[in-house]
């Protein structure tokens, strides 16, 4: 007879609508060898919990808090700004922090976080970089993109109206573009003036999401590069809420909400 299934506690959290399933692997044993499979199953919005992916709280070899993430399709993700903010609150709620400021290690390096009053969280993104604007042929058309990196790859294109932008068509085609082996997060950005932009994102491994924190950082830096942002901080309006990007580059920080949606237990067959 096989071992009986166990119930694994989880919390679903969201930052500007970018939602993930969170598991505390410090307190509860977690089958890391099945993480990709579980990310796909739990992210399913019809037969699972429903999320953009899975984020596991662990400790690294030096016992630092660590973020490990998998996208909704089961692929590994290196960094997620919204996910990191939520993980900071998750660590606090599970008793793994002893102050409002601490560091979480990610696949993209250590990231300082600060728990702010009112529920918001500030995360330092490290150096964000953008390349010069250039033309890229994709989906039967030519688009001007600024490629960038915030611990994961991005490509930003400016449009007149994000509501009518071909996010799904171009975003999906960019995942198959030979220049972006492993995929790329694609931002469609509309300039609003007064240091504000609007953004929609097609995330590699998840499709279009309601928000992308690292994408907001790259989009804000790209907008500054072409002269659409002049101030030290910029507001990025996403489909799920608004993020504040602080700094003129290359070092940037993100401030925004991190909210628990619900907690529960899910059966984990052995």
C-alpha cells in the first residue's frame, strides 16, 4: 500500500492582480522534484487553485530567506517583482522575519525588501538595464522595441493605446522569436504624461497577466530613455493596479500592494 496523501498548507496572494500560490517550505516539507508539475496543476484556473504560478519560501545554504518560483506552465522563473513583494508579507505572516527590513535571495541575486505602513512593500530591484531602441520583425510586422533586463528579460514597445494593442498575438510570437531563446516578457506601454505610463504585459510562461513588477521597472526606465519620464519616480498603471517605480536608474525600487486572498490546504498525493 502507498503512503496516504498529505495536506500541504498554502496561501494565495496577489500584487496588483499578479497572483501566485505560496508555500512555506521552511515549516512544511515540500517535494521540490515535483514543483514544475504542481505549479501547472495548482495554477489552473478551472481545476486548480488558479494563479500565475507557484512561489516557494525556503532558506538557502547560508540560511537566508529564499524565493523559488515556477510559472503557470511549469517553467522556472528567475525573478518577479510582484511575487517578491507578496513573499515578503508571506514571510512576515509565517514568523520568519524579525523586522520590517530584510533580504530575500532570488535566482537573480539578493533583493532587500521593506514592509511599509498600510500593507505596501518596497523591493529593491538592483540594476535595471535597457538597450537602445531597435526594430524587430514579429507576427508579420515590424515593431520598435527596447530590450531590457531586471533579473529577467523584457522587451518594451510603445503604443498609442494599450487597450487595442495586439498583446496576445505579438506576445506569443515573441516567445518563438529566434533572438529570445527561452522566451521574453513583452511590455506594451502607453505614455500618459506627468511621469505616468500604462502597461500591459505578456509574461513568458504565463501569458498576459494583470501586472508585472519587473516589467514595470524596465518600462519606466525605457520611458525615461526616450524622454517620456523626467521625474525621480514614475507611476505605472497596470490592469490590476498601480505601482510606483523609484529611481532614475540603473538601480530602481518598486513600491506597491501585497495582499493575501485566501489560505487553505491542498491534498498532495505521495
